C-alpha cells in the first residue's frame, strides 16, 4: 500500500489535475468577486432603490368623473361611493384556492374567476390588476375582509360607482362607462396624447355623452403609497419612504361637470308617456334656437348595469333584441318619413310656382300612372282641394301630382336646404346622414336612371328618402321660424369643480334659406306662411289628422305621417294593420311645434310598428303640455278657466 502511495509516477499524474482544479477555483472566485463588486459598488444605489420600491405598493386613486346635469342643475349622471375587489396576480400563491374561497362570497363561479385571471394575464400582462366585482354589498365587504390576510393577492378598495338616476330614460344619449380594453388604451392615448394618459384598469366613457365628453369630464387620478410584505399585504409601519425620502400621496382632482340643454322634467314626461302608451321608437324635443330639451329611445336599457360588470344574461338579451335598445334611434337610424315629407314637397311646389295656394287639384281615392295604381290613404278620396286641404287631410293623390310636376331633382334642390340628407352636426358621434335622393345619386349608386313613377313615391315620403327624427325636428323648426336653419346642440356649458365656466355654447343659425343658397335656390317667407297655415289646420282644422289632441290654450302646427315598412298589393293595402306581424306594421310619425305663430318648441315622435300616426300624437301632446305647464303655466291656467279641455281622440288605424 505504501509503495502505491509514494509512487512518484502516480503523484505526477494527479499533480496536473490539482493544477486544473486550482485554476478553476481561482477563476470562479474572481468571477464572484467581480460580480459582487459590480453589484455592491457600481449598482448598489440602484438596487437599493429597487428593493425599496418592492416593499412600497403604489395605488391609483381614481378621480371622480364630472357630473352631467340638466339645464336647471338637476343630476342626470352622478357618482356614488362603493367598494371593489381586485386581484394582484404577482402575489397570488394558489389560484384554485383563491377562486374557490372568493367565488361563493361574490356569487361568481370559481371557474369563471380562473378564466378571467388567465385571460387578463394573457391580454394585459402578469402585473395588471384584475377587477373581480364592483359595487360590493356590505355583507360582501365584511366577508372578504375576514379572509383577506389568508388570501395573498386579494384586495378590497374604495371605488366610485357611476350612477344614472333616470335608469332607462335617456340611456342612449347619456351613454355608459366601462373598463378600458387593451386596444382602447393605445387608441385613446393617441387621440388625447396632449391632455390625457390612459392605463389598464381605467374606467372610460363607452358611448353617448360619457364618451363624447371624456376629455372634459374625466378628472386627474391621485396616488397613495403603502408598505407591503412579500404577499402584497399592507404592513403597519411608519410613513413609507423610498431610499430615505418620504413619499407624499396625491389627491385625485374631480372632473369638470357638464350642464346640458336637457330639461329633466320634460324628459321624464316624455318617458312616462312613451311607457304608458307602450310604444317603441324615438322622440326628440328642441327649442326653436336649437337647444335639445328631450331625447329618448325605446326600448332602452339601464346603464347602471354597465357601471359594474354587466351580467352575460342581460348583455345577450340587449344584443339579441330585434328592436335594438343599444341603438340611438334619434340620430343613428333613419326611416321613411311618410306623410311628414309632404309639407317639404309643398314648399318646393309653391316656391317653384308649380302651384299657388289657390290651385285646385282633383284628389280621388287612387291615381293611375305608369301602368299601375297609386293609392290614397282614404280610399274615397278628398275631392277637389288646395294645398291647405291637401296637408290638413294628408292627401296622397295631391302630392302624387306634385311629384310629377316637380321631379326628383327640383324636390332635392329645395328640400336639401332644410337639412335633409345631411348630418345636423350635433355634438354626438355616429350620426347618420339619412338619404335625400336625386337622379345623379341613383345613377352613381344604383347604376340606373331615375324612373318617373319614383317621383310619386318620393313625394309622399316613401321610396329612397330616409330621415332621422332629429333631421325632421330641424326641418320643421325651419318652417316654423320661416327659413332659419339652426344647429341643434345638447351641451350648454362645462364648469370646473369651483364653478368656473370653461366652455359655453350659444345658439347658432347655420343658414337663412330665404336668401339664395350656393345651389341657387331659396324659399320666400310668403311660401313658409302658406305651409305654416296648412300645418296649423292639421292640429286645429275640422278635418285635420291631428285635431283630436290638444293642449289647453296652445295651438300647435305640425304633420302626421304613416310610413309603410313594406309594399302591399292592392287587395291588401286597406286591410287591418294590427292583424299583421309586428315587423310588417307601419311606423307612425308626428312632428309639430308650438305656439304655431310664435314657435318655442318643436317635437318629433316616431312610434315604430304602431300602424298609425295616432300612436305618436298623445306622446307629442304630453311633451308639449309638460313644457307649457313649466314655462307658461298662466297660458294653460287661463284656458282651463275659460272651459277649454285636454282633448284626446280615440286611437285609429287610419293612415295619413
């Protein structure tokens, strides 16, 4: 054994290995020494700061959005205090245990929490907080606080809940809020790059005025700092500091508030009437200077559901509803105007000297043209009438003749002056322009020539012409004011939290069409006066189609309209509309202003699939009544003393 150990040849063999091992150890030591030197000396300050930051958690304090108020300062959209529960993914140790513990408290399936967690990490990254539920009840807050210390990553925070006191009333105009998506962050940061910065978890306006006023009513978020342990849980220590410097919390800055031209009292009267009459459709009421007083759609939705996480069942119901409650029908959808188009054609015919107010035209129950019959709504006809009776009784045959006399291009040149076929430029997104056709349009879009028979359907508001309720309100207001086309607006002013006015809007007349316009056309004041008198008779004449609906002491002027949504054969046209399937029933219109000689308010009502304009009449009357009771109570009181009554005729299917 000793011979083996002392063998010099064997010792020489191991000596080389010892040298290699020694060199490896020395190199390793040098590497560690250099790394420690780099970390301690060159990066020591930076790493110390990172360490300090890791024990300090920064919480964003969401700024309250500005209020949305009516013209009198009554709340239309407000804020309420609340609590929310969030998860910080980086601190979660056992996702399955967390979801099974928290799920029953929040009435959320554990699988959905896991799915939401994984989806957020995939889309928003591993550090973005996940909001599980807003607007927690007291019971939920109490139960969550009991498990908070044993559930790493779980946090309960105070929050601000957007509240819509009118619920479904006006939801499409006020809009709703929701959590920003990853795609929206980039889009909005680009849009508002000079004024706002959006981050994951922000609540933003998603539609309506909430979206349009984002820059004006969004506040500036604050920030608070808390010291946390390795699980992200708050620890009780002195005031947090980073690298020896005290941290100062920043309070949020409240968003600016917006005052609208909307009158909440009239808005509620409109909703009440629409609901009680069980109608679907839209209504807009506007002062003669362009200020919007009322704006609503039916069916509607409750935006309070969107202020928290909307249940899938409610979302599916809204998106599958055939009457589209999420659509803003006042400006987004356009419809055939039906007989409400006739006064506009009358303006064209009178101004173009195709007729005078004394011209007599025979208006039987039907008219033969181009190898087919064109029918009147009254199959017995109206006899020999002037333009006054034609509008008062809503004669189709009279206006068939106007279509033949004028042709599509002259109708277009005159009617376009009143704003049809173009956006009103109200401060709302997604406004549809409607459609006012002419021969050039049909040739360019359809590749076909305009046909003579199409002049007849156009003249009674059918065929290719479509309008929005707001466009009709602006056009009728132009008749009422004898040529003044106004720009409608809904935002009256924006004020900061101290009441200082930042933005204020005034009425604007876009054009006076009694003067020659760029296309060379105009409409004289005398022409307006003839049509105004005819429209006064619609509500007050012995044969007026709206004569059965009156506000005591107030004379309205306007026009009823029944727009077919599909064509019917001659043997079907006079059959009961109410016996048809809902989606094939006519739309009912009534557009009017009051007082007829000194206009203050114009109302446009669309009652979809109601079969008759008589479905729209009581709604318009109720809105007018609410307006005059509030702003001119003496007029109604005096009329009632004289024995005038609030008249309402029974409903009828009569088309007009």
